[in-house]
């Protein structure tokens, strides 16, 4: 949190009081919003359990890595059963090795591992139903090409 320095001015006391009140409301709202976001994220994590079968679209970008591109992924019995490259990079990854395309659980595990290793950034954003929609990783803030960004869309659990 930044230190706040107050400078006395010749403004009337009621204007100064009004400014202080407005500032207090704004700061309280900002702090409350931060707490809500963390609670929502934690609650979402607890609510979502990776189903054994589902499909999703993955856009993997940033950094110098093998897994770059856009994919439509089908997971059955907890493993990637099918992956279709939706762009040129994605097609190359799928042709090289289907095993390079992860399940959502594997992406979350990568984030967990990054946190355990002290990565500068290891963040997950969740949808209202609790499934992850964005995973952002950066192992070293000032290093070049060590980032990873995963955007998850079109998530569909398999019908029971």
C-alpha cells in the first residue's frame, strides 16, 4: 500500500472534510473489491471439479514453448482423446504429438507447480460456474519468453 502524504492548504475545512470523506469511500470500495475478487476466485476453485469427460477450446500463447496455437480439445476418462489444431501452429502441435495438448486439470497443475516454484505470476481466472477461463504464468518478471497464457473457452462438460 502506498503512503499518503497530506499537505495543508488554505481551503476551507468543510471542503477538506468532503475530500477526505470521498477519498475514504473510494479506498474502502477498492479494498473491498480486492477482497471480493479473492474470495470469488477461491470459492470458484472449490466449486469446480474437473469432470472425466468434456470438451473445450484452448488458445495457448506467449513465450518460447512447444504448446503455441489454438485447439479444440476433447477429454474422455480424464485424458485427451482428440485435439484439433484450429490454426497453423495448433495443427503442427497436434501432428507432432497429441500428448502435448493438455487437459484443463493439467493446466491447473502447471499453475500450481509454478506457484510452488516461486513464479512471479501464477494466476487463474474462473467463470461463474467455477471452471478456469484464463491461466497466466510468468516464472521470472524480467526474463524474456518464459511466460505462458492459456485462454479456455467453449467449455462443455459431457452429458452424463
